[in-house]
């Protein structure tokens, strides 16, 4: 247990020094929040009631799909994996420590948005904080699980960037955070429902913590865990 905690603490220190993580988990999401928060609330004042949830979906999606995968590629696509194996360290330890570190960083970003939105843009705070934070934690975990698959399955950084964008952009554009989903054609609504962002967004809304909004996220997480397990076994056999 002490070794595991040491690994988590070490990964936390490494991530703090990472410029990539700083950009994808903090700088870009917060700049987007500061710029688009003012635009959204000026053009559509009614968005104050959902601004926090919308900006959180964007920040979590960027951190999970663009921030986490490159770190996994650096570990499992390099000699670091051999160091793990040579010292008898389970390969899954690297994934878990990076997963937990990214979770904490994204949670910090979300809390910053939660604190600043009411002050800067008169955004409405969630009515039920326990349900909101539970929904937020679930959404972050599910998003990071998908990011983990990307980081384990794609070995080339250039390809990873392209594929991550193909996951990130539809998550944002079709989730309902930019404009209401009823404005979209039916086939785009269907595509949007394949990404966890639309489900996480609804789950975090007031009175949105219901089975109809959570079942798909649980399903995606379970599938992602199985896929990550298979990918790690393949890594071990190489």
C-alpha cells in the first residue's frame, strides 16, 4: 500500500511539472471558460443556469481526451514499461497512478470554475451539491477511462492527437453545452449520445441525477475497464 501511495505521489509531482498537462487541464479550459462564459451569458442570459455544467464538460473532455493519453503513450510506448517489468512492478500501476493524478487535476479545475462562475458571470450554483459532485466524479472517471483506452491503443503521438480531436470535438459540439440539442438533426443527436459528454452534462444538471442519465456512463466505464485490461495484457506479453 505504501508503494502504491508513493507511486501516486510521484506521478502527482511529475504531472505538476508537465507543461502538456498544465495546458490541457488548466490553461485552455480556464481561458475558454473566461472568454466563452462572458459571450454565452451576454448572448443567451438563460445560460447562466447551466454555465457551470457546460464549462465543466468542456474542461473535463479536454483533460481526459487530450491531456491524459500522451502521458500514457510516453510510459507504455517507451523504455519506462521495461523498467516496470524489470523491477516487478505491475503494468497497471502506471495507468492507475496517472488516472488518479488526472482525476485530481480535473477536479481542481472544475472547483475553480464552480467558484468563479457565480462571481464573474452570475451563474447559478447547483441546487444539491452532494449530487452534483457525485455526478461530476462519475463523469470525470468515465471520461478518463476513455482517454486511457486512447493512450493504450495508439502508439504514435501524431495519430493520437488526431484521434483525440475526433473524440473531443464531437463531445463538445453535440453534447448540448454550446447550443440546445433539439436544434440538431436527428442523426447528429444520435451520434452525440454515443459520447459521455451529453450524458454527463444532463447528469450534473439540477435534478438530473437519475438512472436514465447514469446507466450509459456506467456501461461505458465497465466496457472501458475490460478493454484497458485486455490492452495491458497485450503490453505485458510484448
